[in-house]
C-alpha cells in the first residue's frame, strides 16, 4: 500500500492539519465568558463579560478597534453582529458616539497606530488602548497625536470615564451629559488591576428593565474592584456580541432592530482555519435574533396587559352615567343602582364606556348581582346627551 506523503495532499487540508497540530484551529476564545445579573436597586438586568489578559498559552487576548464595513465615516453603519460574522470575532462591542443625522463618527479615532480622525468639538473624553490592553482616558482637549505619542495604538471617543485609579470620578466630568441622571441602556468597558477586561452591558427602556444611571454603573463596578471604567455609546446603540450571539436585547423597533453604528471594539483570535466556524456563529446569531424577536412580542403583550391592569386598578365610581359622554373618554367605571342612567336599581354595575368621538358612544353594563337574569346590557347615544334604552346583549 502506497504511503501518502504530506506534500501530495490538497493545500487546504495541509493548512488544516498544521492548524490542528499547533492548536490554532480554535477560532474563538473560550475563556471569554459572560453572566447575567439582576440589579434590584435600578430594577435592571445586566451582563458582565469577562476577558482575561492572556489566553491559556500565555498570549495576549488583544483588544482591537474596527470601523463599520471596514471604512470610517461612510455614514452607512453596521450592526455589531454583522461585524462579528465578517471577522470571525470572539467578542464585538459598539464603541464611539456619532451624529445620528448623518451617521458620522465623532472625536478622536486611532486604529492600529494610525490617526484616522483628530477632531475636537465634543465634551466627551477619549479612551486610549495601549498595546498590552491598558486602558487610558484623555480629556476632550487632548489631541490624537498626543494620545498616540503616549503609547496608545487604538483610541475612540465614547462618553466619559466613570472610575479612575479605583475611585469614582468627580461628577463634574460628566455633568454635561443630558442623560446622566436618567436610567438608560448602557455599555461600559472596565479594567481590573491585573489588566483583565470586563464589560458591563445593561438593558433598559422597557417595563421589565428601567436602565441604569452613571451612579448605578459606578456602584456595581466599584464592588467588582475595577481600576478603570469608561462609558461608551449606549441607548439603542449598545450591543455586545459573543461568538456571533448578541447577548443584550435591542430596543429599536420594539426590540426587533439592531442599530447600525460606526465602529467597534473587538477581539478576533489569530487562527489558521476559521471558515467553518464563521458560518456556525452566523447561524447561531440568526437563531438568537429570532428568539429575541419572539421575546419582544411577548414583552409588548405583557406591557399591554400591565396597562389594562392599571386601568382596572383605578376604576372610578360615578353617580351619573349619562354625563360620561360629555367627557369623551373611553374607560371602565363603577356605579351603584341609584346612579343616574344605571341599567337597573337592583344591583351595582361595572360599566365599560367606549367613546370613539364626542357624538357617538356605547356603554356595556356588567351586573354585580348574580341573581339578575340579564347578564349584560348595552345602550348607545348619538348626540352626546341623549341615550337609548338599555337592551340585552
């Protein structure tokens, strides 16, 4: 039997064998992990994503900076999940603030040691990332050239630092932020003293999750012992994608649309064989998106039910049913049998008053007494003051 020499194999197969032998066939960092928590103070769910500084081989798990569709300031934008699938990334987070009217990125932008943009004009601080992942923040007046000379190979402009040298920053730093005291979805990158990175990504702007203020973020991150924390773009722009799956819920279009943003912080593992893994992450992300869409529908249904419950909880007792049409308001009411216009004097009544316009209304009566032979009655009016007789339904 002829012995097959390595040189006789297809080049792609040789590449895969070499990758398997070196261990580089793993396209993703399994050591990047995340957990979900509930903050009772803010009434909000949040995720903590953990990135160790080194992988199991002692090599740096490097933070990188990338632009939408590999182009800066096209104004088109890209979702974090799309960027992750294109780059086979283990982690992708949205990053900078941008002009929502034209999609153009703001502030200082440095990628791989090259200054792509060195603009002032914002009150936001710049986040610099050194070659060993050390996070540094710079005041709005500091130029990109200075940041580059300070050893940062990547930089972006989000909002503000929240923690520096393990201490909460002076609130004056973010005093210009219009939403500083409002609960919102947020996305924060932070660093521990050993240079490990964590992201805090919180939900918000729904009935189930209010969102967090800067104070909430600082409180949670200080409890985790972080040395540096920086608040990136949030709201509907906040996106955290782990191995192709977006872990937080979007809020645009009732939670069904992932927002197009201009740039990202990401981690992509150097790997020789990644094609088969890219399709897996894209497929998993698509399935996850469908699940989120179903969850958004259920949340919307729950919000409707909560609204109805609130309506029922504040049902008003009235003494004149005829006068309700003057108000022109659709609502639920309660009346005693002695009320003007009551269906009958022998019982109290629940009244559903429906008024689509001032000169047309309908009332449906539900008797409190179980002894009445008539279960429900209805009546209508046609001129806001004259009601017809109550009739059985």
